[in-house]
C-alpha cells in the first residue's frame, strides 16, 4: 500500500475515533474525553489531507 493511501486511511480512522470519543465525552459529561476526541478528530483530518497532498505529488 502506498504511503499516501495509508495516511488517508489512518487519518479517516483517527477522525472517526475522535468523533466517537467526543460524543461519549459529551454524553457522560466528561470534558477531558470530549477534548481528547476533538484533538484526535482534527489530527485525523490533517493526516488525511497529508495523504491527499502526497498522492498529488506521486503523479
């Protein structure tokens, strides 16, 4: 698997995990978990974008 595809897949995984943590933190009234989820979601979006940029430069 190319690095760009791997970055996109891992980014999406982190994005989804972050959304889940965010919602669980909100539901359980746990601001720390909610913040952790937000951070992971943003990191996932960044990693996904890095994969997209890498794919452009591979061509």
